[in-house]
């Protein structure tokens, strides 16, 4: 194995052969499937890989991450009760409406204030308001965003999403939040579904059920936001990415609730699904290359931080005093 000196460009810090990089990557993926590896540890391992050895399959990463996330979320449904999930969704609906509309409005104002390119600002706002990378991927073709605008928005959202996975459980325990309070909070304030599930699963089973249901209900807002953005940006295209997998998630919960014979195997499927989500976070971390991190820029990152701080603090106040 040949290792050159550390690089100064935007590539990985270590120059390894292609085969060596692939072997290291596959070993790390296998490690993430061990039950001892938490979602946060998997994300951190992915970040380390991205910075030091690089992602040998980066061209496949977005598609693999999206499919693995969706399959894993459906699998989680086999370990959840539909009636409890509906109650959790009803509890979070007002928070969802208020936080999405408020974040989009604040995003518009801060984007104009900082004089950020309009499409970039809207992608950051949409990703913060709804469900991170999924919202950005759905809205981008509707507003005809280019690759640079998408990369900047994804970089902002994924960086903050990664930080949230580590700090939210710590804050939740420090404030002695209940399982329901924490589930609501992280579903509203953490960007991506993968990190929502990762943080909530670390906090407790009930928090996981609440967070997953509220987050997926929130993800359905991709549709009206995408339709609205088509009018705002004067795009007549009807191409909107609809999150159909949420319907399969609901069917999985219904099967687990009303077909008792599936309960045992349902728990096994849910366990495998949690491992899939841990692996998803590793892939997300591995996709955060130095080039992507350096492309973000100060003003877009500042806007993303302000939006995230606003939605996090407001949601935290709401779940403590209003829920």
C-alpha cells in the first residue's frame, strides 16, 4: 500500500491506490452493521473516510443513500403501532404547519438580506423547513437549479444535519425532555430523516416512534412546496418527486398493528432496518468531501445556521410549553 504525503488541494488527504481505497471503504461499511456501532459513530466514520481516503463509489452515493433510506424507513414501520403513530402525527401537525411556513418566510427574508442567489437561498430554506436533502432533490428540478446551487444547499444542510445528530440527544437529556417531547423536537428541527431516526433511536423507543411518524408526515409537504415553487419561479414543468415510500411505511405499520402473526418477524425487520439507517448515515458522511465542504461559502452557511437555530429554538420552546 502506497501512501503519499498529505495533499493541500480539495481531494482526500491521503493518496491511496484505488483498490486500497475500495477495501477500506467496504470494511468500514461492514463495521457500521455491527450492533455496537451507533448512528452517530457511523456518520463520524463516514466523515473521516471522506476527508482522508475518499469515497471510491461517490458516483453511486446519492442513489444508494436515497434507496437505502427509503427501504429502511419502510422496514421501521413493521416495528410500530399505527394507532400510536396517528396520535403522534396529530400532536405534531400544528408544529409542522407553523415551522414550515415560518422557516420559508425567514429564509426569504434572510436570503434577501444577505443577497444570496435566489435559487440557492430557496433550496436551503426548503431543506431546513421540510426534510433536508430529500426536499432539495425534489424542489431543485422544479426551480431549475444548477449543480452549483444544489451542491451549496446540500452542503449547508448536511453539515448542520450531522452536527444535530450529536448534540440533540445531549441537549434532550440535559433538559430532561420526555420521550414524546424529544421525538417531536428532533422531527421538526433536524433536517434529514436519517439523522432524525438516528438521534431519536438513541433517546428511546417511544421517541423513535414519534419522531419517525411526525417526520414522514412532514415530508409530505414536499408536494405543496414544490408546486408552489413552480409558480414562484415561473416554471410550468409538472415534474415533482413524490415520496411514495411513505405510503409503504403506513402499510407496514398497519400490517404490524392488525396482523398479530407478523409481530415477531416485524421486530426482526425493524432491527435490520435500523442497521440500514446506520449504514445510510455512514454513506451520507462519506459523501461530505472536502470539495463539497469548501464549496458552501460564508453567506449561505450563515443563512442555514440562522434558519436552523430559529427552528430548533422555537420548536424546543413549543414542545416544552405548548405540547
